[in-house]
């Protein structure tokens, strides 16, 4: 086990900003990057299922009854793809 107080020499540090491992919106909370926020209007939603498969960040949860739920704002980047595919205007971008 490495000693916590050991410092890494400058020549062994990784270059800042480089990502060496894969990641996803669930691990990195990419919702912090959001410039637009989707609002789920549950009264208009017909549970057609068109929105969640197009979400690039898996930010639209679906429960065990196959019903969509409100957005996971920690993952949502606010791209608006879900609002564009919703035929019932149940997703509004704010």
C-alpha cells in the first residue's frame, strides 16, 4: 500500500486535461455542463417511449413498470434531443 504522504515526482505526473480511462455521465455528473434544462410535463406524457432511447446520457430513467420518470439532472447535459422527438410536447426546454 502506498504511503499517503509520498509525493509524485514532476516527471511522473500525467499531463493535465488528458483522460486515460473511459467514463460516462453517471460517473462524472455531466449535468453541471448544462446550458438548457429539460422540464418533464407529466400531464402531457403518454409514455410512448420515444425520448429515453435517444438520450445520449441515459438521463431519462425508466422504472420497473416501463414508465419514464423525471430527469436525472446529474447526467443531463441539456442537449434537447428528447424534446425534439416528443410528439406530445411533454418535454420543454428552459
